[in-house]
């Protein structure tokens, strides 16, 4: 029985170390939804060596309200709250379909120094 407890202890230790390293990037991702459009499934992915991209989907906040033409704005703040970068991206297709489970998508390529440790990334929809 003691070998089994030892194995579970080692497994928990490895899991806690892996969990601590997964939060090492340290950036916070904040999504602000609008009354017309909703951003969801926003995530940061690695695209090649040291290149990061932010991807997500745009859909209706209310299916009865048409989403006007607009852009997705990404603002990166540093550790002290100072704005480092401001990036805009369009979404495809431009017409956000009203059907359920249909959405447009966007991709923002972040500069190489972002996301850095302790940065905050705010993403929101801005209508034209």
C-alpha cells in the first residue's frame, strides 16, 4: 500500500509543477463584449518559432440585431499598465450570419515581444 501512496504523491507533485509552468506566460486575456457583437473562443496560439497569434470568433449578441461593419481591436498593456501595442483586425466573412452556431473569425498576429510575462491583452469589437 505504501508504494501506491508514494506513486500518487509523485504524480501529484509532477502535476502541480506542470500547472505552475503552464501559468508562466502570465498574460491576462480580457474580452469585452458589445451590445451588437460577441467575441468568443478567443485564444493565444504559437505560430512558428517565437511568433504568437490571437484567434477568435465574432457572432451576434442578439440574433434579431444586425452586426454592423466593424473591426476587432486588440490592446496590449505592460506590467505597469502602460499601453504597449494597439492592433486592429477585420473578421471574415464581413457578414455575420444570423443562424445559430454560425460565426465569423478573426486572427491578430502579435509582435514578437508579446505576450510577455505579466502583460494584459484586452480584446473588443469596435463598429465603424
